C-alpha cells in the first residue's frame, strides 16, 4: 500500500484553528491544584457554611476575540473554587452527590478518549461491560437489553415510550410509525409518590400528564394494591389502554419501596407492562440484607437506575433496561439514514478498523444519537469497589437513616415521621403545643443550610414538613449524621425559646 502519511508541513497553507489542540497535560496540571483544594474542602470533617462566592450576577458579553487558553484555565480555577458542593460530607439534599475519585477520573478519561459510544474501541467495550455489570448488580434477569442515558428523566421516557409501543402493538397498531390510533386513550398507573418525570414522559409521549393515575399509598409510602387494582379494573371496563404500571423502587420523597412482586401480579391481570423506577433505590438490591425488599423485580418488563445517584459516578449517567430489545427499537428507531449507506463493512467481513462497524444498536434505541460512552464511568466505579463495595455503601447509608430514625423516635422533642425503608430519614423537631411545627422546621432548615455544615432538604409527610436527609454520599461519616440530629435539637430549642 502506498505511504499515505501526511507530512506536517502540508498544514502550512491552511489557517490553523483558533483553539489550542494540544497542551492538555500541561493544562490539567495547572488546574489540578484547584481541583485538589476543592476535594480537600469536601473531605473536611466539618466545612464552613457555603457562600455563593464569585458568581457573576450578569453574564459578560461574548468576547469578540477569545481570551486564550491561559486566561480560560485561570477562570476555570476560580469556578472550581466556587463550584457545587454536593460532595461535601454533610450534603444530603434531594438524591444527588458528587463523583468518587474513580468516577471523576473516568469522566475525564471518557471526555478525552471515549469519543462516541459507537464504533470499535476500548470505551465501546467498556460501555457494554458497564451495562452488563449494572444489570447484574441490580438483580435484573439474564438477557435484558440496556441503554445508558443522561439520567433518570430520560431513562423513564425511554422505558415508557417502549411500554406505549408494546401496549398498542398488542392491539394491532404500530404507534412508533403511525402515532396512537384515534380514540384509544392510554394511562400509566403509579403511586402518588411516583417521580414527576413519569408525568413529563406521559406529556412528551402524547398521552398527557393527566393520563398518569396517581394511586394512594399506605402509611409506609408504598402503593396501595387494592386501590391500584381498582383503578386498573375500572379503566379496563371503559376500554382504556393500560400503557404501564410503575413500581417505585425507592421513592424520592421517603425512599419507600413498592411491593414489586405484588404490583407485577396485579398488573398482569390487566395485561399491563410493568416498569420499575429504581433510579435511586435499585442498586440496594446488591445488598443481601436489602434484597428482600426487591422481591419480584426480575419479573418486570423495564427498569431504570441512575448510577449518578448511589454509585456516585458524577452527574450525567442514567440507564434504562428492557426485556425486549425489539419493541424498544420499533419505538425509537430513526429509520433509514443515507449517510450510513456504505459507511460500514458488510457484516461478514472481519473488523479491521475502529471505524468498520457501528458496534451498538443504541442510535435506534432512545432519544440520543451522539453520546459519550457513559458505561466506562460505571465500569470504573464497579471495577474499583465491586458488588460487595456497593453493598457496604448501601448498608452504611441505610444504617445512617436508621440511626436518625432511632434518635428521632427516642428524643422527647423530635418526631420520626416515617420508618425508613432505605437511606432517607424523615423527621422533625416537635415544638411545644400551640406552635406551628411546620414553620419552626422551615426555619431550622434555613438555619442549617445557611449556617451549618449539615444540609438536608425537605418533603411533606402528610401535612407535616419533614427534615429529610438522603444518605447516598460516600464522604459522610456517623459523626456528620449525629451532628445533624444534635444541631436540629439545638436550633429547635433556640428558635422556640
Ligand atoms: C425515583 C426517581 N425517578 C426519576 C428521577 C429523575 O432522575 P434524574 O434526576 O437523573 O433525571 C429521580 C430523581 O431524583 C428519582 O428519584
């Protein structure tokens, strides 16, 4: 073969790109001290309150001529210093935390060398490994098909889009190709504590947010099976198409896990697809102590899990799994693209180049075409700590929630609002009779986030405003957990005095 190497001098007659394309090692080395300082802050046993810092109140104008790489590194270092502190050991808000070292490192490696999740290269292989390991970790059945997504919101959309395709196919319609048939109303059934991205998915899928039937829960925050069956039965009588019944494996508000096996049993009686929203909780199935909560999970049709929650990959990593890849593809295929014609070798030709085959069906499965190989980040996290490491994290974090629950239940001026299933504790300060407990606890929350290193967020348990720490943060220790409870008592006493 002729030598096709291009000599560097052949660049001479073209205008160089204005961006710096090398010096990455040097640039990283210059940013590293700021990153290290940021993490030291996150690891301190107590950290000062979190001021907003150097956030410009107005975006400056777009620079006409760029300020160059050196100035950009310097400004990035300032942004790192005032970056988002969800990795701080006392942050327990929502269900979100920062990446571990392996997670962050793999994010960087993936950004630089991962390119696209397609084609034949090391990161494409890690994408597949990440999917397989994640399914195994969560106790999903052999042969499930997975796709990484940007997070749980997109994962729920993809799962419910697949459910919609299947529901109408069973009635003789290809909704992916032709849209929903006239007059065929479809509904999704989920507990009143289902995540609102279920409703958004219903809106995007053309079912409408009001097509989500919110089923009441029992006192533990788990779906009421009698009410679920009644809703499915009444709608079946009216000819409404059951698109999906969603079992929540860890609600966002209270961490309650629906009785999945029983949900599957009820849903099957009405020919309904079963989707498990395990964005938060499903990885707890890795722990033998918590696995009984997930009994029946392998019998569902689709599942989601968010590695960027309890696996601490850093943000931007969700996953959806389905039992039947065919229906997923029929729901989301792009159809024929001319630019792919002739781009790849025939199937029976040996693969010689990274660019010989597409290597992964994901472009026709979900809502993203271009995407980074997020599986490499999941692979790195699981490769570092393994199944037992995940189980240990889950058990420790659920133990923290139990500890808060026990202290709240036994203290005269605290109230436990719900027994935790997983790692979310819901409790409050109990002021003397006659005082507005919600108002007092709202003030406690404000003091905590403005003046303390302990930052839970809140939810409503019935009519009660709950202080709601969600423990998924690998940097938390028991001293932080006890610090929160002590501080709530101290602040409550001070406020009501
Ligand atoms: C149960 C559940 N489902 C879905 C989501 C949405 O996930 P994401 O924020 O990754 O889009 C969340 C987020 O907290 C969740 O708790």
